[in-house]
């Protein structure tokens, strides 16, 4: 693999890992009273760029399980990139 492609994939993989952590933190904070803070709103806006595509696919009562689907798909994408490295 050309060296420049390796560095680009490594940087992309690192950025995607940080974004994954942001999504996890946002999901966990959504269960608390922190939802009304500016920090949560910013995190939610950032994570909704990806998770918004999966909203309301699997809703049972008042529980929306679709973030789990989004995170599983995201992990598959991260795994593909990791194998390319």
C-alpha cells in the first residue's frame, strides 16, 4: 500500500473513532437530565449527522433502539477500514 494512502486511512480511522465516542457519549447523556444543556445540544447535533439516518426505524413504545443499529453499522465500517490498514 502506498505510504500516503496508509497515512490518510490512519487519520480517517482516528477521526471516525473519536466520532464513535461522541455518539456513545451523546446516547448515554440522552438518558439523563443533561439533555437540557448547551453541551448536550452540540453533541447531539454532531452525532445526528450520522445517527439521524437511523431515527425511528425500530421504536418500541417510548424507546428508540435505532442508535444501536447505527452503531453496529458504524463499527462494521470501522472494521473494514482497520483491515485495510
